[in-house]
C-alpha cells in the first residue's frame, strides 16, 4: 500500500497488529530476513487495513491506538464477495421455494 509515512511508523503499525494477532514471531523473522512485504501479503484479510487504521490514528493523535483487528471468521458474511457467501445466498431461497415441489 502507498503511504507518505516513514518506514518506522509503518513497521510499528504492522508490528502492533501482528502482535495482537499472535504473529509477533513471524513479524520478527520477516523483518530480520528483510521479507516484511512477503509477510504482509500472507497475512489474513483485513490485517493491512488494521495497520493502516493504526497509522492514521497515530498521525492524528501522536499516540498509538489499540489495534482494531479483522474478524476471525470472515466467512460469516463479513465479505459479500466471497464464493461461500454467494453459494449460501443462492441455496437458501431455492431450497425454501422448491422444497416439496420437485420430489
């Protein structure tokens, strides 16, 4: 993602989100290996957004807010474009509408 913030601020935001997700070891290893970008690409959906929210909070107040983490169960309707949601939306009305007629 593109931002004008210094690398240190970006890394601190990602470190805080990873720590809150229990991924501090992966973060530390990625930084040591110079693979922070690869780590970002492998994180769960919403993690980068959470770190961006942290950076915005930091730039507004000068203090780090608590991370707002992505939902642990994105398949529960959080992401309307995921294939599992499309299937469940299609199947429910059909099974209700045609339940006894096609036997």
